[in-house]
C-alpha cells in the first residue's frame, strides 16, 4: 500500500489521490511539447501534480521552488542550486558539474539563458513562480529563447495568477511569449465527498479507527484542501487521538496561512488587514470601503485575493473561502 498522508509532495502516480483528469491533461500536453501552468490555492496539490506528471514522461526532472525568490538573480540562484551549482553568494566563478565558468552575477539573465539552453531531454518545474517580481521582462525573454530553441525541454509552472504567472498566461503583444502561452490547468479544493473518501482511505491504510462524526469534524474545521487534510491524517497515523490531531493540524495550518497573509500585507495600508478580518465573517463592498480604502484600491486588493484563491463572492458578500485561512485572518 502507498501512504496517502505525506509530509512532502507526491512523486509517483500511486501516491497521488484523485486528479486523474488534470493529470491526463498535463501529460498529454507535455507529450506534445506544450508548456503547462498549474493554478490553484496553496495546499491544493499543485506541486504533487506537477512532479508526478513530469516523472511520468521519463525525462530528467528539474524542480525549482521560487517561494520567496523575488528577483531574477534570486531565481537564477535557485535554478543553479537545483542543478547542483554554486550558491553564487557574491562570487564570479560558478561550477556546474565538471565545468567551471566565469560569469558576472550582475547579469543573471545571460547566465539563466545559458543554463536553460544547456538542458537536454528535461521537464523543468518552476514552482510558485508568481513570487518573482523583479526582472520579469528579462525572465520572459529568456523563456522565449528557450521556447524557440529547445524542442526536448518542457516547462511546468505552478502558482497563482499574479505577477510573472499572469504575464505568462495573458501576454500582451509586446510580450516575447505572445501567442505561445502555457496550457492552463486549474485545481481547487476537493468536493466534500472526495475529501471524506481521502481521509477515510488514508486512515484505513494506517489501520486507525475513526467515526463518521470525527471525519465530519475534520472536513468542517479544515476544509477540503488536500494539504490541510494531510496535516490531520499524518498525526492520526503517528498515534494521536482525533481531538489532539485536529487541534494540532489547525494550529499548524493557521501558522502557515498567517505567514502567507502577513507576506501579502507587507507594504499594504492598514485597511487591507482590517478588510481581511472583516471578510472572515463575510463583508459587503460598502462595509469594506468604510475601512479606509479608495474604490480603486479596494478593487485591486480584491482582484489580487481572488487570483490567490483566498476570497470568493457569495451573493453580495466577500468571504474568505477556506476555513484555515479564515481562522488565520482573525488572528491578524
């Protein structure tokens, strides 16, 4: 049996629960030399889907996590590290396997181009690519060169539809990737029944006894995102009782979610923090506007939240959809 509750992303098809339709779409795209963008909220399983899809191709897989890598230089360092290169901490000589080259770190786009053009028969996963905010045009130009040159290298991008990801998916005519956008595959929370089946199957594999009431409490408190559910399942499978495992999973999830929200609020006015707290209960446009935002400022903030899959609209109310993020908003 393959454990369903993993601490990290899935690597093999047998480890991936559900997502058959999305997996088929991605593998078909890669087979036809298309690039793919996987979008969805944090903890939906984007990384797992990307890695499993890439591994199915049988090609070399290069995985790069861009979480927190805001500049092109940061991104280049992450790619070098993924390939076993130097960390580039102010040095000029860079070792790539047996090759040592001289390169000025002030020109990361040239180095990035050389690195990517040197790949052969590979699937490159750029995870959380929306975090790259500086040097976006140069990054896009490098990707365009690779797209035009390499027929044996495919890319999978994961993240939310903001920043660099938005430029990839919605290029304007001046964008070097105009007309060659990646194929978009969107994943979200599971429906309630799939989430229940996932928890029950995972606990059964671990030979953990459970009740219907316990499973209902898990879905009510954690929602239906695979990542949060795995937090709970892992704890149950290591011997925790239901209530202790659930409270521990909520605490860990809220800590992760709050970190994401604090990063989002960085450099934003105080009304944005108040708006998130208000939307934890559900708030009207007029109510949010009273918190001190301008109409354009509030519109832009809500647009970002929607693209991050944090906010949805129910009737005339804007609400934080995920229960873990809702709890995190109340702690801001």
